[in-house]
C-alpha cells in the first residue's frame, strides 16, 4: 500500500499501522480546493482531523478490499499549510495524501469513494 496519487501533491504519509500526524504544504490559488485521499485496509474507521480547516471526518475501512476514500474542501483556507491528524484502530493499515486543484464533478463533491480498479 502506498499513499494515493493526487494532483499537485502537498503532503503524503504511510503506509502506517497506528495513529499519526503529518504535514502538508501551502500552495494553490484562492479558488482551488484541497483533497484528502486515503487508502485503508482492515476492520474499523479512521478518524481524520484537519485543524486549520476546523474539519473532521471518518474514513471507513474494509477488511478485504483496498479502496480509496476522501474528502474535498473548497474554502479559502484550502491554500494554507496544515496538519492531518489520523487516529487509527488496531489492525488497520492506511496511507494518506493531500492534493490541490479543482474539485471533481461528482454527485456529492465534498465526499467521495472509489473501489479497487476505478480511476483516480
């Protein structure tokens, strides 16, 4: 497992089997969104917190398939540097990436999920 590929990568971490904190760089234009993308495997839920955005969200992990899940934020603070705090339950392996750019057009542009073999 490696950190998911994202456009204009600002930070990455993993693979990890424990809780961690990692940094991401400042960059991008005011209108850019920021994407937090995770791959995880094992039974449980990652708890992700991004203090500079005053945001937190869960990432559900599956015991079998390695799937990619993430969240996009289109807010002015998205261009700032920050940290990602990940709390992982025992037995879950995960990797994360942070990227910047235009938000993808999807049913719900803020939360998305891809299964194995789907495009990135």
